[in-house]
């Protein structure tokens, strides 16, 4: 190596040291120089190949070791095969013995079999009843607090919107799940001591009440109607539900329940006239002004129920609507799931009752009564089936949640669009858009979209709906705006999207499409 390096550094590094120049100077030295250069190149090649030769030798040694190890493993496999053969013979003998034992067990008296079945069934029922008892004790330990929270909620929370209700209820109890706004309001409209006064800016509560009491021939009226007094008197006498827009002091005797009983009649004074009061009479007051301030005397007479739309409630409403339109199978599963859960609990209660009845009606010894055994077997089988179905419902819940999450960005976009439209009155007082206006647009995009029938992929349909929702909303809203204000609408919508959904690709594409309009 030293000679090779010295030749390279002293001679070969010289550009004039080559065969042509040396051969030109001396015909004898030229071949010698060529030979020397070839020897140095050959030495370089040997230097580079030497590690590969060492590695080859190492691999040959390793291959020899692996060959020896493989022979050892082959011998071990042979030994194991012999052992397996002997174990198979022993296993066959054990199977034969087990079959003989099984045959002996089949000859056990029927009464013993029946007693085992009875003990097993009763043991399963005992475990289930113990678990139910633990749940019942837990419910009993919290029933006072639950009643207190429910009564406080019904008494105080109706006036507030969903956000304030959540904060208020979280202060009372940190471990209760929050029910939806519409669900809470529906409970308060069903369970009240004082007649409800509904704050309903969107008109949804009015529609709900009219549908709910349609079979009872509910009457909708207002203090501006000429027939208001007549409608009120008729409702008081015949017990028809009455929906009154806004409030007037003439209703104070009704709200205060200033009743008089005369000769078996229940009378209420309205102005200067006594009117018979039907026990089924109910009245609902409503206002569409969410900013109205009520005096304390009104607050003490009514139960407030606030239907003011919040982002979360509108988001839930839009999510339900898009699931009904795009995934009716999931929406049907969700409805069936709620129904099945109630049916499962009811069926278990019926089976438990029938078991207790069979045990109570047993004559003589229980082991001699086939009806008890049959009832227990039926109960055990149906309880197992119900438990299996409950497990299946858990899977369905997961599937519903997964699908709902896919459409969650669209429902959030709907909420953002509506509240962006609702804030446009800050630009000009004439820019007023109702919730019904937005929901009509949303419904039109879902059900009357010419692009959707030819598309079957759910992801592609979602992208189309999201894109068209922004486009249609902009077209219909911008149509009634000053040209100078349309840019503000662009900016408001873009800001609302970028604020929360920048990472969502579907909405980013929709934003680009929206800005191209």
C-alpha cells in the first residue's frame, strides 16, 4: 500500500506521466510505464475487492453453521412427530373414556337433570336480579337530587337559551348529560304548572304546538284578531287548546287561575263576564321577539320556554335533516334503536313478572312442576336473545355515530351560514332573514338538486350538497343586497368557514366554489 500510494503521489499525479509521452521519449520506457500503471490499477482493484472476499468467506462459514443447525432441527422435528403420534393415541383413548363418561351421564335421572337446569336458570336470574338491584339502589340514592334538578330546571331554565341552560345546569350538576334544546323545551311544554310563554323567533315552536294539539282542534289567535275574545271564551268553555301570540292583561285572571266554584261549576271571570272553565283547557302564549323584557308580574304568572335558535341546536336540526335525506337507512336505524331499547326493557319486565307468577303458582315441589322449568328456560333464552340484541344495538350506535360524524362538517357549515345571514342586519337594517328562509334553501339543496340523482357515492354527494348550499345561499341572499355589500357577505362566509373548518377538505373546496360565484 505504501509503494502504491507513493507511486500515485509522486508519479501518477503528474499529468505528463503517461504512456504516450514516455513512449515518445523512449520506446523502451513506454511499455514499462504502461505496465507500472496497470499494476497500480490492479492493486487498487484488489484493495476494493478484499472486503468482499472476507465477507464471502464469512458467509460460507455461516452457511455451514446453518446447515448443521438445520440438521439438528430436522432431527428435533422427527422426534416431535413421534411424540405427536403417541399423544394422538393417548388423546383417542381419552376421547373414548370421555364418551363413556358422557354416556353414563346421559343415564342420570331426569329429576337430577331438571334440578340442575333449575339451579342454573335461577343462578343466572339471581345474577341478573342482583345487577338490577345494584342499579336500582344507585337510582334510589340519586332520586332526590334528580328530582331537585328536574324541578329546578322546569322552574328556572325555560327562559334561557341553550348555551345559558348548559352553563346553569353544569353549575348544578357536573355529571349529567345535556339533553337537546328541543327535547328540553318539549318536556317543559308537557309538564308545567303555570301556562307557558314561548319565546319563538323562528316559529318552530308554533308549528310544533299546532301539530301536537291538532287532534284537539287547537286555535291560533292574536290580540289583533277581531275574534280573539270569542276564541278565548270558546276555549275556556270547551277545553280546546289555545295558542295566543303576544300578551295582554286581559289574560291575567286566566294565568292566575282565579277560579270560583258555584254549585258544582268552576267559573272564571273574564272582564265582566263569568265563564265556565273546562278542566282540559290549556293556553300557550308566544312571542317572536327574543329581545323583549317582561315585567316581574308576568314572570311570576307564566313558565318561560325559550326556543331561540343556537348554533348547537341548529347544527343538530340540520344534521337530522341531512341524515333523513341522504342516509334514510341510518335515520331509520336510529329511530328503530330508540324503539327497541324501550321494547327490550318492557319485555324483560314481563318475563320477570311471569317468572314470579310461575314460582308463586307452583303446586307441590318445584322440581315436579314442569311449568316452572319451562318458564325459566323461556326466560333464560329470551334474556340471552335480548342481551345479544343489546350488544348489536351497541354496534348500531357506533355505526350511527360514524355516519353522523361524516355529515357533521355540513351541519356546522349550515349553522355558520345561518348565523352569518342573521348578522347581516348589522350592515343594513333591511337585511333580515328568517330561519325558515334558510331551512327552505337547505331543503331545496337536499331534495331538489338536479346534480344528485346521477351520483351514488355518499362522499361525492356530500361535496355537491356542501358546494351548492354555499352557492344557492349566496345567490338568494345577494339578490336582495346592495352591490357594495356583497363583498361583505363573501368575507363573512369565508371567515366563518376558515375559523373552524380550515382542515376539512370538503369545506375548503366549497369555499373555493363559493368565492367563484
